[in-house]
C-alpha cells in the first residue's frame, strides 16, 4: 500500500529533525533564531496545541497526525498525516506552517486512494501574556491550500481560510477557541464556504498529562450541504515530556496524544472518528 511509504517518510523526517535539533547549534544564524524563538514564546502561556483546534499561540514543531473516520454508509477512511508538517517562528510574533499533503485511503473499492492537498498557514500573535502576566493569547491566521490532491482526495481549486484565535488560562486550566472560514478561489457554488468554530478546554494534570475536551462545529454555506451543520464532542489526552529536563533553557519536547470525535448533531458525515498525534517541539 502507498500508505506505508507515507508512514515511513513521516517517521524519517521526524527522526532527522530530532537529530538536528538535539545537536548544539554552531552557526550564528541558528543561535539568533534560537534566541528569537525563545524570547517570542516566553511572552505566551505554555499550553500544548489541541488535537483538532488550531493552536492560538506560536509554536515551533514538527507534527504528524493520523485519523480514522467512518461514514453513515460504513465506509472507513484513514488520513495519514492529516495535513500536518513543519511549523516555524521566523520572526517575532509570527509563525509559518508548511503542511505536507496527506495520503488518504478508503475501504470502499469504488473510491480511489490518493494524496490530498498541500497546505500552508501564516499566523500573527496580536496580544499575549504569559502565566505571570495575564495568561492569555489573541492571534489571527490565514490558511491556504493548493490543489495537489489526486482522484478527488482534495479540492479542485485553491482555497484561502482567514481565522481568529483566542485563549485564556485559569491556573492549570485553559480554553482555546478559533473561528475560521474556508473560501475557495473558484467553483464556489459547488464547494460552498464552510465556517468552522472549534473550542478546546485543557487541564494540566500532574507533570506530563493534559486531558482535554473539544467541541468542533462546521456550518455549511453553499455547496452540497448548504444550510446544514455538524458538530462533534472530542475527548482526548495529550502526554508532554521534556526530552532534556536537565537543560533549563531547552524547549525540546515530545508530545503524543489521541482522542475520539463523537457526533452530537443529527447531520454528520462521519462518527466515532479516531485522532492520533505525534509532535516534536523545538
């Protein structure tokens, strides 16, 4: 199966990046980058990115996710990588994400497996305060996709998605919420303009664990599902482990997690979706 090469490629990139960031930076360029990233992240709360909700803060991470969805007609779809990839902080208050095209498989012989769309995201942190100065984040972001998908596993045209994210912490508990839209650059009557509203509540339990509960809703405007909406409740668990705890300034962190999406609306295109995530923060 082509999914196996995709898994091997993601694992290879993950290991190569781990080796690269674990080695001490020698050049002045990387030293400056490291200092800028550390200074930028020190001005925001240290929450982990939720499973499905777009992270409202800035993060430098290599991330790969996997998901399984079962449609009402009992077709199982696996999404390998789930449009995740490399997130970087190139300038103060700014994040840029390059997301690899996922590989999508289907249990139905009538649907052809193939790659999805390549996507990007740019984020600007408008306001923030770390846990000693307000414990909050406000950011704006714009995502985009280009139609690299094969056999209808992506959209036929490019899309643009403006969004706004807000987060607030209360001790060990935090809430992150985002509102975004997907705007196709063409074929709008066919694709529509869906609006997504996602909210995640997280609690820092002990030293390593972050149990969370997310509410994910999509409202469809135009397209085949015009006027409909679907919503999910997503309980999940994230495990966060600092890889070099003896080095106080180290940001190298391994995060693993998973959850399940449970449909709470009468209309839904799938139910009991499984989510898995692996992240190397640096």
